[in-house]
């Protein structure tokens, strides 16, 4: 019988680590992380909008981060590699963070949402959906949804070609929720062959 306890322990550790990074690297714009096993220990790749803040002057911040992670999460022999996100215009986490910052600065929510949606579509997304919830306009909580392009809602395309991120911000009027979903371009892996049709294979040979 398969022993699932090590897998559960590893999953729990990864969740705790991601929550820790999300709480402590807000200023650096923490987006995501990956963990790699190396002969010398564990390598933690941190993806952020401003990796320079993760590293700090002469690497002071990143050394402190490694020490804190070793104590808080019990990860020994860990090294941290800070990387910059390549295309923040189509990353749902980065977009949710931008919207949160804009709302905190008093930018009108329709203007902020329209700006990030246009940037995402121009950057190559096939669809984007932004949901805002909270006391947006008045004392009563409200819900606003903005959608542009094509956004799969179920099945294989939704699972493999969309990504979602949620951010919560505390304003004077109360707690706001920002949810962003991005749909990326995809190529169908198969299709139904019509009768008598010749289809090019991957190697360039024709099949009947």
C-alpha cells in the first residue's frame, strides 16, 4: 500500500512556505515559487515583480530570508534564487496586485480594470475576467465583473489554459476582493478527421 504521509507533509510544507513568502515579500511583489532538489540541498526559486528587493543590498535580505525559512519552515540547506517575472501583463497574480495598489491609491476601479484588461489582451491573452467585491461605491457591498475576449469555463481548456489569482485589500470602507482569471492561447491536440482527408503528421509524412 502506498504511503501518502510524505507527500501530504511535503504539500503542507509547500503551502506554509508560499503563505510565508506571500506575507513577507509583499513589497517585492511576490508572485510564485518553485522548489528544486539539488545534491547540495534545496533550491527555492522566488518569482517576483522586484527581485532586487528580495536580494537586498549586498545580498543581506536574501541571507536573512534563508535563515528565517530554515527556522520557520524547517527547511535545511536551502538556497534562494530571486527571479523577475517575464510578462507581468498576462500574469493574474501580478494583475491582481496592480489593481489592489491602484484601488488603495484611490484610482477609479473602472479605469484601473480597463487599463489592465487592455494590456493583457495586447500582450497575447485570449481572454481576461476581473471580479471586484466589496463596498465599491457605497456603504453596501457590491459585486462587479468585467470580461473581455474568450474565457473557457469548463473542461480541459479551463483546467490547462487558464490561471486565476485572488488578492484581498483592507480599505477604509472594509475588505475588498480582487479576482483575476487569464486565458492563454492554446492549440488543440487533436481533431476529428474528415472522410478522405489527408493530415500532415509531426514528421511531415501524410497519413490517410
